[in-house]
C-alpha cells in the first residue's frame, strides 16, 4: 500500500475508532467522567512529555559533547513530538499510542530501528544497478608542485 493511501486510511479510521471508544466509555462511566479522563490524560501526558523531552535534550547535548552524532536521540525527539500530538488529540486510542511512545525502552528501540532503516538501509548501495568507482589518490602539497 502506498504511504499516501496508508496515511489517508489512518486519517479516516482513527477518528471513527476514537468516537466509538468515547461513546462506549461514556455509556459505561458517564459523560463527565469520560471528559475528566480525557482531560486528565492530556495533562498527565503533557507533563510526562516535558520531562522526557528535557531528558532527551540532555542526552543530545552529552552526545554532542563527546563529538558524536546524536542520530538516535534526534529521532527520539521526533517520536516525542509525535507522542505530544497523540496525547493532545482527544481520545483513548491516541492517548494509549502517545503514552507508549513515552516509555523509554520502547522509544529507544523504535528510534534505533528507524535510524538503522533510514541511515544504513537507504544510504547503503544495493541492487543490480549499483556501481562503484575505484582508484588511487595522492595528496599534493605546495612543496610537491614547486619541484
């Protein structure tokens, strides 16, 4: 399935599922309790997101101070951004997905897989049309050109 079609399908089905779940929970625990739950999860999620975001930012700075590229930490930041969007979207399904992104072990493993896939998977030459250029080189200095 093409990515655009998949995204369109998600944009259609997730709100429908959220409405269904909200109605079911509203009928079970009441309308006010459902509204309080939705608002509470948004507040708790925002607080956890801020805490996790600051922790990830500190890890980015530590990685940069070591002279390394903080690829995994930057992808974790994007996952945290996604978690924030999911947590601020009203509904229990999106809250569950958002809270899942806030679990450090889940986030680190997901970020590692994404970095592996996009960095090593797409930049690595592969396929029958791949050609490599081989050769030798020599570094010349000003002294070499004066003679």
